[in-house]
């Protein structure tokens, strides 16, 4: 039973989730201090705990605060940095009270002198060990009063304290374009460690989450504290390890270093959610906890089966023609694809990446009768219709840019740096988001579009907004603008489904997943490379959101030659798609592909909705009576996970019976087919 309780005499709050507890306390100086995050405690036990006293000597101070502010003898990483008109900095809190309702706690604070209010928000759910945290800053002055704006130098969403343990190991991902979400585990240095994106998107180079363990956790054992920021723009998470043995602190929120903006009298600012989860079941249980949370509390349509998609990008590049697309669609439908997505190259003068972004009408030479006839044919083939868009961008060679050169992020007397020959439209401007919503709404209505792939292919540079009195707000407001257009679009078109993409997996995060259905996690479709990328993605995000295509061999990115079965098996670990040039596939390949799509549709409910266990060179999915294992590498006895030992399973293909007890201890005898890069899909059903 998830709940929030309060011990009045010690001013201790306890948040209870099914398998963890989180406690904080308002101390004698009215500071909200951390008390506990870990195994379940009663309110009495939590109230009896001492407060983590951050200030241990006249020189040292670390952590232990729910929101590390600047002010007094604090020398750790500040989560909130403010400057008032009189030059004073920092905060001295006065506790104003709290509200508790339906798994939510709001702690109200204000500065005892300056007109700054802050409410710390906490939320817990019945079905999850995730604690959601965020805050609202308020300028308590009014526009009519003489109050000056308050300068905000940093405003994190939350600070987390992980109890001091013998070692501190961090898990996180690093990456790059075409090599996203590479998992790294590393001992935390005795220092401040910054994880960040300064690109305007959450980024390819790191994903906004962190896991902490004492160094010994593995997939199935050990205490793990994990934190995930639900934000799609620039971000910063700073971890601090202190040799004096205090708690390990992690503070994080939107925006990167050096951005400053002003909170105006009467104005409120809501941070994104920085959520945390404690688990005693190692990294596997931690990931499954996040998968369940994303399904129950983040995704708009979690229970819908994700369709088998065909996407034409790797087949045609920018050479999009009705004939070419039609030919691919006929073959895709024959293989069992359920949705056909026309990628980049259908609009404006978009015959390469040099022109056309911003001119969102069908290319008149390529589609003289609009997209209508092609859409009609795709529907007649029994597939839904999807379209690629990149609404936040424009090429300087476009009618849009010629008409509105001021709509892009830019600064006076600075060059406009082009990346992929394009510039970023300022989605913090409401005229820009109005324009975007209008054409998107029109496009979706005209063609009754089922699916949009929303791309974003470059980082911000010269991120200015000439004429605006507080331009650096755009770093947050651009992301909010993107959210608002996506939200409006979904409200206006409840049947529309959306795939998030940013040059592959450059914006794969909970902020986007709250308003999309799938993520294009990498432009790299090489099955071998995908194994690591998918492994990293699966740490937090569930398989149903992971678009994965089967493409050609040799792979266009890596030139690696891989058997079709292996390409299919690895892509079946998520939401299967096909992206190869089907016009060049042989009859034998088409036949094999048709069979593989059939297999996927049969295992799809288990893969998309089951619990996922990462095994050694294999992934296991478990839902109800069914177990699906996707395995690669070599022959071996593969130990399965998460089964009830008294159950008996039958191999769907061979009829062989296996005791779950032996599958868990001795393993499933895995005999892979002969040849290069062997792999298999195994299906077991409980007897
Ligand atoms: C990005 C996407 C690709 C494709 C191209 C089109 O790179 O990640 O999947 O849509 O843009 O230009």
C-alpha cells in the first residue's frame, strides 16, 4: 500500500512504496533534510532515525538535503542557486506547511526574507517503487508591486541521497550518433562528477539517468538506487562522493551549466520530474521496475500492441517516389507489415539534406497529385500510413526560412552554424509552435495519418532570441514548446501514434515517452551493434517502446554481413520493423522474412508486455504462462530467470518438457543452428 505519513513531533515524513521507504524531515532550522531511502521502515522507525547532519566541521559539508541550496555553511553541489536584486544570493528557508493527499506530498517553503517560494513535490504509486520528485518555484511578489525579478542560476528538480556504503559504483550510458546507450559501470571518484547534455536535447552522448550500487550488484542480486530525469532538453546530473563517509548525493534537473534566467513577480516555474527507485533485486529488477513504471505512469497508450512497421529510409534515402514507395509497400504488406512509413524526402524541395526542411507540403514534382493516391494504395494493401517529419528544423534553402529568417535560434553578430545544412526553429516562440501545430494538424487530418516519426537532427548552437528580454529561457521553453505541440496533436487526433527520434536515439527519455509510443533508438541497424545499444536502452525503457528494424546485409552503416535470421532475431527483441530494400531481396529471403514476421506476431504479446530478463547473450521475456528467449552466440546451457521453480515448461517447437527448477539452475540446453552469427528464438509454455 503506497502512502504518505507524517510524524508531527519530529516533523518526519514517510513515503511508503510496496517494497521501499523514503523519509525526510524538516529540521530545527526549517531545512528539509534526508532521512532514509531504502528497505521498508515504519513511521516510528523513520522518526527515530537521526537526521543526516551535513555540516560536520567548520570546513566540511556534504549532502543530506532534499534540495541542496546555496547559503550558510554549505559547500556541496547546489541544486538551487538564486540571486536577488540587492545582490544577495542563496536561500534561508522558512517551513510553511505541507499537504498530503492520495500518495502525494507537497512541502511548502519560502525564503524568510525574499519573495521566493518553493514547493517540493513527492508522489508514490500503489504499483511501483518509483518515487517521483519535482518542485515548483514561485516568485511571491506581484506584477503590481515593486518586486524585482529573481535571477535563477540553477534549479534542479530534486537532490537524492544514497546511504554511505562500502563502495560506490555508478552505472550510466555513454554514446554517440550510431552508437547510443552504451552501458558503463565505474567506481565513483571522490569528487564531483557531472553527467550532462549541452545540446538542447537529452542527447546521444549520455542518457539522463544514473544507477548507484555498492559495487557488488548484478542482474539478479544487490541493492540498487536509480534516478531518472524525465526531460528531453539539455540537462545536468551531478554526483558527489565525499571521503568523510557521508551520503552519496546526486542532484539533477533541466538545463546545463551557465544558463541564467529571471523569475518574474507572480511567476511559477515547474521543474520536470526526477524520479528515483530503490530495489533489492539487482539491475534486472531495477530495470523491470522502471519498465513497469513507464507502462503504468508514463506512456500514453501502454497496452496497445505495437505494429510491425516498414520504413523506407534505408531503402530509398531521399529518393522518394510514388512508384518506388508503392513497390516497397506491396512487398512489405506481403511480408506481414502492418504500417508503412514514408521517411524523409516526400516534401518541399527535399531531394537531399540541403533543402526543403520547413516546407511541409508534398514535393510537387514527385507527388503532383499529393500523397493521397499513395496513401490510398497503402491502405488497400491493408497497412496503416505513417510519415516522417522534423518540425523543429529548417534548411536555409527553404521557403519557410526565406520568409521567417528570425524564427531560428540565432544571435546578433554571430554566425548561424549549420549542422546537416539546417538550423533550429525556436519552439519557445508561440508563433512558431502555432505554425507547427497548424501544418501538422492539417497534414494528419488530410491523409488520416496513423503514425508520425518526429525527428530532430541537430544540436542547438547560437541559441539566442534577439529582442527577447530573457532569452536563455528558450533552453527550457523550446522543450516545453515541443511537448505542447505533441500534446495538442495527440488531443486533436486520439488515434495518431508517434515515434520519437533525434538522429537515431538523441532524444530517448521519459519526457518524450510521455507523449510518444515508440523510440527510434539508433540509426545503426547492424544487428551486432544493436545488441549493445538495446542492452543500454533496456536499462530503463521497456521493449514495447524500442523500434528495431531488420535491414540489408552488408549493413549500410557497418558493411557487416549478417544472416537474415540473426537480423530478425535481434530486432524481435523490441517493436519489430523492416527497413531493408525489399526490391532487392530474393524470393528465398522474402519467404524467410514472411515466416519470421509470423513468428514475431506470435511472440509479440510476450516481448512487448512481458517482464524482461537480461541473460548472458540472451534476453528472456515472461508473461503469464509463456516464456520467450532470444539467444545468440554459442551453444551452451542457458540459465533462465524469474520462473517459479515448481512449474514445468514445454518447448513449443519440440514438445520437450523442462522443470523450471532445472531451467533456473542447470539451464536450457541451447543448440543454435550452424553457421556465422547463429541465433534462435525459443518458446516455452507452462504446462
Ligand atoms: C535521421 C533519422 C533517420 C532518418 C533520417 C532522415 O537520421 O534518425 O532514421 O529518418 O534522419 O533524414
